[in-house]
């Protein structure tokens, strides 16, 4: 039997070199260094672009494993229903929830957005809630929970409910204009969100409740971030301190439910989750109202009897098998390739990005650990543009709500890979944890705290330099 080389390559889930080499007469070949920039996710990187650029499997994932990816995708994409139902593999929704499926928040595996005008039921944004820890008992509770949930409504507002239940409340969001002037006189208007909750259905909230709006982040490259060695992250902390430039990141320390101990946090806007298994399980529970092996209690508080009154889908509504498939899927979503790296404007912007000091936190050239059980993610050289550390971002971005070791002004550095695909995948350019920034430049100008010096340098740039910086960020 004869085998065509291309068929063998594709059967292994690998991409022909020509895809990356761009060897046609119309396009010059890339150098090894240029290829390393293009392939932000190492060999997992996908060259495919367009509206589905965030929904593709790692390019080096063998065909034998792509069925697992597809099954995980089905549980991530398809809706859950009220119990009891004939589709018992997907029943147990609610009774109070934010959405009936993961894909509704992570639209096309991409970035969420704030509610639009009068539509205050935005399923791609949620509101975290907590109260200060005042008693010794509450302070002890922080070791495992990271926050003290609001007594009546818990740690997350559920603004949807089953027909026989009532949603907890509605999000009320307005904005205040914040004009900022560049050195050349051009003015850009930022918008500061004003958040509140209305139409409460289960009684009043605590007077000292703390609220924090969060949009869903992109799903790409998460398995690579999960397998960056912890020592690498610790080295970033030491290096930033040694540079003595005002940047001083720290690792969050969070509770690992399965390991029953405190470990390093990596995921979530404040790095409040240790791994993708727990991140996903917490989302199934808090966002969709599904019990599982990690979070066995319904997402009602003791003051909400509705969970006990309505039927449920059993002890673990999201089974261990479901959790495992969704973990595999979320680990192997590919990062799309960088574009336009030879464009003079992009190259100029990349140099400005480094000169301004952005790379102190938005790190590149990171190698993942050797992971025998996840060979596609193992020992990959990646450019995620994050250090996964917490940084003080100043009062402008503060939500004044702590989460484990993260205080009210600290946020984890978000990865920038795939940034330039946001509009074509998700149809908007809303950035930052609450989507307040309507453009890349607005996001940059909200930087404060440890990033204040870099932000001030951006204000001094000429218009052409600002355009170059944005062109670079859009190339990611």
C-alpha cells in the first residue's frame, strides 16, 4: 500500500511546512526567528484565520485525539436543560443561572462584552459579589474560598432562572466619560462603569457588599498557560523586583479543591483558580447551576430555598466524564498565528512596545513544561504576552474587592495573543476585565499603578507612533 506524504502528515494532525514557510513566489519565506513570532502558541498554533479562529484544535493534536476534542466541544457548546429530561446527560440546569451553555459566554470561544444599552441580561458578563471578612471565622474561611460571599446572594449574581424560579436580580450599568489628552493635543474619551444591582428577588443585599463586573475571556492557549512551570513564574517575580522599575508582580495563592491545599493561581481575572479542571467545574456550578464532583452544592445560599424546592439532575449533574472532556477541549484550543509581522508599521510598534516597558509584564519566549500525558502542549516555546502574575493596576481599574492574595487594585496580566482577532471573531473590541475599553488604545490608557510609567510614555507618543503601537497589538 502506498502512502501520500501529505495524507500521512494530516493524519498525524501536523501541518505541512509550506503552510508556515509561505514559499509561494508571491510571499517570501519566513526566517526561523520570524516563524517563532508567528507561531505564538508554538507547534499548537493554527494558521487559519476568520470568524472561527479561536475554535480550532491545536495543530499538532493527533487525529486520534481530535474525537476527544470534539466531544468536549459538544459539551461546551450545546445547551443544558431543566431536570428531569429525556436528555439526562445534559439536564440539571439552574434553577438560577447566568447561561445554559458555556459557549453563550465565551462566544465562538472568544471574548465577552458588557450589556448593550437597555439589554441588561448580558450572558457574556457576570457580577462577582462578596463582603469584607471581619470576624476571625470569616478570615479563616478566606483560606479556602478566597472571598466571603454576600449572605443572601452568594459570590455571583445569577440574572436568569427557570420558569418556576426567579432570577436574583438585574445588572444596572451606566458610564461616566473620562477624557484623556495626548501630548499633541488629541483627546480620547474613556468610559468609567457605574455598576449596581436592581430588582432583587430574594431580599436586600448587605450594605457592605462589593461588586465586580467580569466579561468572559478568550479560551485560546489555556492548556499552554496551565503548563508553564511554576518556577518560571517565580523567576518572573524575582526578575521584576531586580529590574527596580516599579513593576513587582506576585503569584496568587488559591485553594485547590481536589488537592485539598493552597497552590499557585493561574486562571481568572485575579488568578483565583489553580487549573482548568477547577476553573471549568466552578463555571459549571456558578454560571449554569450544575453540581459536580468539585462543587457538590447547588448555587443557592441558605437563604434561597428554591434549589431544594425544584427537581435536580442528581448528585453530579455535570459528570466526571463531562468535566474530563471539557478540560481536554479547553486545554487544546489553538492560538491563531500572528499576522503582518513584516509590515514596517507593525515592526515599529513592536519596538515601541518594548521601549515603553510593556514586556516587563506581557512576557514572550516562555517554554512549557514536559508533560507526557499532554504531548501536544509539552515543551512548547510560546509568546502569550503574559507573566500570569498579579499587578497593582491603580485606582482607575480597581474593583476594591479582594480574592485570595489579590487585593482590590490587583489583576492578573491578561494574555495578549489573539488580540487582533477579537473584532472578526466576536464583532466588537471591548477589552479589560469589565469590557469598559472600546479599543486597544482605551485599554492601554486605563493602565495605572505599576504600569503608570508606561502609560505616561504612551501619552507622549506622536500620532504616527500611536498608530504603530496599535498596529503591533492588532498583529497579535
